[in-house]
C-alpha cells in the first residue's frame, strides 16, 4: 500500500527535531495537505506540538513496547487518513533500547516502515567536519534509508554553502534546507522536557514565524517528493493491537484531563474505547466531583507538582475520589496520577501539600531525575489491569520518589529495568486501586485495556 511518509531524525537529542518537525507539519498543513503526525518512542509532550500544528492527534510508534507488527498496525491505522505522514524521531537516529543494536530506535522504526529519513544536523561551529558526521550515520547501517539532510543553527548563507558543499561532495544524499541559528525559536523547557502546549499561550505566533522562515530556507517540494518515494507497505489494520471489531460502548470511564494531567497515548485511549469504554474527561484542578454514572477512573501522568496549590485547594474533587474508592470503583493511576493519590506531595522547595490520600505514602520532588527508562512490569497479584504473574512493558520518567509509610505496603509490581536488568518493587495495589510510576502503552499488552474495561463494567476477571 502506498502511504507517502518521511521521518525527521536527529544526530542527537537537542538538535532541533521537535522545532523543525512542528514547523514542517504546520507548513504542509497550510499548503492544504492532511498531514498525519507520529512520534517515535515514549513521549507525551512532543505529540501535543504536532497536534497544535496539524489539528490531528499524533500517534506514538515504539518498537520496544509494541513490537514490529504493532508499529506497522498503529502506523497504518492513522496514516491512511492523511495525504502525508511525518514521523518525528527520538534522541539520536540510532539511540534505542540497546547500545549494540538499533532495537527501539528511530532507525529501527524507519526500517520497519520503510520510511525515508531526513537527518537533522546541528552545524554550529562546523564546516567540512559535518561531512564526517553524515558519513558515519550513513555507514553505520546502510539499510536505514537516509534520503536528505536539514542543517540547523547555520551561521549564515555562506556557512550554509560551505557545509552543503562539504557534505554533498562526500555523501550521496542531498541537503534539503537549513535553519539559521538566529532564527531558531527555543521551545520552553523544564525538568521533564518541553512545556506542554496547553501551558504556553505564545506558541501560535512563534509557530507562524517558524513556518514563514522554513518556507524560505527548506525545499518543501523536495521533502514532499521524498515522502512520495517511500516504498509500498504490506500492513494490517487490526489483530495485533486492536480487535478486529470494535465493541459497543458498555461502561463510562472518567479520565483526568487538564493542565496537571494530560499524559496519555492516543492509541491507548482508543484501545479502551475499542473494548467498550466511553471515555469522559474530568479536571482534578477545576471540577468539584467525578462525572456521573461512571464505572471507573483513569488518572494519567502529567505535572501535578506544578499545580499543587490548585490541586490541594480542590478538596471537593478529592472527596469525590475517596468516595468512589470507598464504594469499590476501579481506579488506575500512572506516575503523576500516583503522586496525586498519595497523602501529600512535597515540592522542590520542601513545601508539603495534602493530596487524596488513597496511597499510604508521600511523594517528594528531587533535584535530579529519580528514574528514567524502559521497564518490564510483572504483577505481584490480581489487580485492575492484570492477573498475578502477567507481564507488560512500559517506561519510567520522574523526578519524585515515593516514601511509603507502611511496613506492610502492598507493592503492586516487580519491575525489571531494560538496561542492566536490575529488579525493584514498585506501585501500590489494594482492592480496586492500582497506582504506579510506570507509564503503560496498552498496545504492549492489549489484554490490560480489555481487563480494565471489563473490571469497570463489573466483570471481575483477568482472562
């Protein structure tokens, strides 16, 4: 099947992938194309920038969590709805789950999907050496279809010409454009990366300026032709991740969605819907109670540490959650959701804010990253997602630590880190509540989504 597509990958993190991808998405959209965005790896924030640029939900493609067939399925389901697909890579082109192969990397996804790669190269303070960098990326794995180069942080037009000549004289790959270093719009960042689009009201004007700039210095027609040159893909649209037939809606599940909680994989939410959930958003910051007539609650990750005063002040919502828990309603919380359900969060300055109190512990913000990376989770017992001994894949990325206050704390999971293989206890499971730091892509084990929907609908099984 012919599905025009490209991937923007970088030589390393911080090279400008998100800036350029967002600008390219917006520029193609303004030309009248239906552009479907994707993001390689476990990322929640960059897809928000993609949606800002295109008006379409961005989808995550993670070969470590989804497997090759899962990546093909999730790509095809959304790619067929657009004229072009643009995939933003993760970290450097070859950075993934292993230091000795490309598994889980942008390169791996590019090969799975036979997608031409546009490599973004930061050439600040570089001239002919840029050719050596590009040669290395081309030769490490000749099967990765690098089809073009974008130069970032260029000093001026003469600098661009020098670097372009150096690369094209040594490498059989064209330069499709550049971005001047004094024209780069720096995306606002904080401890977990970029600031989500919902918290930044100035992005619209900045994006318009970026689109105008790249329209002058990047050959959009060449990029379109490269996308159209992608080889046909043999894909299926269901069966690996999604059921072949979507179930009728049978239970309403409330999910937290506001400035403090917005980390969800779009395909994960749609998988819940495919198994019979009707998803209803609510705001722990602004709403006074959970939505009516729901059968369960899902609280994803986010930045509760940035909204502690508002969360602590909304005692009515916390009372509503406590009541739902007391009545046995299934509640599932990830990372920021776990933090919100503890007895308190202590911020970066040492100030303590009372939270819901369903998890007997306190979360304390740290000055450095507490955990990051892929993990395999094994359930210590039956919970609202999985049966005892069932495994699934996810990732951790957080600056807080959980200080438990009970020597008999019911740890929910045994986590094995992908790198190093170290094992630790993680998460809280009691009754119909499961909360942990692990971000789960339901596509890594679709049974988790089905189990949660069934549990919320009153079926107490883990088949």
